[in-house]
C-alpha cells in the first residue's frame, strides 16, 4: 500500500533512523497486517527480513552503486525522498477520509 511505502520512505530520510527492516516491520504491522490472512502474515514478514541497510536502499533509489554513494549523493536522494513524502502525505490523508466517507474501504482479509 502507499501508506506502507510512505512510512518506510519516511524512515529513510534520517541517517540515524531505524534499520529499513525494522521500519518495514512497523509499517507492515500498521498498514498491511490487519488485512492479511494467516499465510500472508507468515510470508510477508519473512520477506521483509531481507531488507538491505539504509545506504543500500538510498543508493538503489538514487540509481548509483553502493561504492559511488557519498554524502552529496545521499543529500540529493534524501531531498527527493522528502519531496515524495511531502506530496504523498496529504494525498493519503485525503484519500483515507474520502474512502471512509464514501464507505469504499475494503476491510476483507486476503
């Protein structure tokens, strides 16, 4: 979900934030787990355990190798992540309110 991604990307902005794996577990518990049945609740967290560290994530987002990543690239990539988070946050908030108001939220488990 976009809310899961928003929380994960937000965690990458701070250099000393949580490991992406931990941020992904937290975002999963908050946004996806309530909608997953038993099988997905077992498989999905297992896949999250393979998340790379922040530097590898940032390098991948920036389209550079880990060896090429330096402070300048990190700042530029984080600036783009901040822009993405700033754009998504109000959109998701509005969509959540509209979905609730229009009774469109599908709460079934998959």
